[in-house]
C-alpha cells in the first residue's frame, strides 16, 4: 500500500524517485561536451543520496539510463556506459554508508563488466540495513510491465498461479521493483513536464514535482524544497477527506 503520513510536522516521503535530467544542457551552457555533464551529474547523484539519507528517506530510485536512451549517438551511449562501469562503486558509496544497492532494467544489453559489477554490488550490500538505492539502467516502465505480464502468464501456464489469484499486489511483486514500496514523491529536474517511461505502474499515486533546475545544479536546498512541497500536499488516494 502507498505510504500514508501520520506525523503532523514535515512528512518525509518513504520512497523518492528522481528523473535526473538536464546534464546535456548543463554542459552545453558551459561549452562542454554532453559527457562532461554526465560526469558532473554522477557527482551530484552521490551527494543527493547522502542528503536523502540524512532526511530519513528509506528508498531512493534514480533514472540513470532509459530503454529509449540507446537512440543517442554511439559516442554518448559508450561514454555513459563507461561512466557506470568505471564508477559504479564510487557513484553510490554503499560500502561505507550501509546502503543497500540494487538495479532495475534489462541487463541483456549491458556489458559483461557492468553486469558483473552490478551483481557484486547487490550481493555485497544485501545485508545492509540503511537506505535502499535503486539505479534504473536500461529501464523502461513499459518493459517492466510487459515482463511482469509474461512472468504471470508463465506462472499460470505452469500451474503456480491461478487467474483469480493474480491480484494487483501479486502482479506488483512480479515487477522489477519487487519488494520496494510504491513511489511517494517523484522529482524531475531539467524543466520537462513528463515521465519519459520511468516507473509508470509504481507512480500511480505518487506526488509529482517538477523543477527547471538542471540535475547538475540540483542541491540539498532544492531537495528540501521538493520535500516541503510534498509535505504540504493532501494525499487523498481517492478518498473524500
Ligand atoms: C539526463 O540528462 C541523463 C540521461 C538521460 C542519461 P540528458 O542527457 O537527457 O540532458 P538533456 O536533457 O539533454 O539536457
Ligand atoms: C529521461 O530523460 C531518462 C533519464 C533521465 C535517464 P530523457 O532526456 O531521456 O527524456 P526525454 O527524451 O526528454 O523524454
Ligand atoms: Mg534529457
């Protein structure tokens, strides 16, 4: 079930999802190649993870590379993949910060090196008890839902599941986000007012927050503003309160 606040002061979202957009424009403004923006964006990611943790957020999910981002030039795609391969352990300091690191998205198209690093990071942080950080790499919301639909069809075919017992909760558990609760607050930086195929099932009752600030310029203050805005919203979940 979605997180429902009971506190009267600032309500901290349990699960924050972030579409980190605007790296290319940040670099362009400075006369730098787009990849310089991605490098800067990686630094911001690391900082914001710490800030989210300090606010008491339990789950943070970041859009790192979408199923549509393969359309970009070979040069940009390779630079992004290399950035992940070379800096995965640095990007999220899961070892020192007790963070549980996991990944969503299809892994088949990723390099062997990257896949191995991802599997290791997940294994090494499995028993960490701090915030759960999920990086979405080659992730698409439609792909996520389609794969869950195929899995449920297979389970029904094999007799492990009946059509009647396929509830929303069961289907949700077949999504890549598995045991991660639904998104409470979705933030998109970079000024675009769209979801771009991020967690489309999981944001059904999320509060949406859009800011013109480019990801590379996104600071703890901006995060605070987003959380304050979230805290002031009245989440009705269809009720008539
Ligand atoms: C977001 O920044 C990072 C990725 C999509 C990988 P962009 O690269 O989309 O930057 P803009 O939107 O072109 O400025
Ligand atoms: C969304 O940003 C994907 C990531 C931030 C990883 P895009 O820049 O790819 O989205 P569009 O193309 O503007 O919708
Ligand atoms: Mg973009």
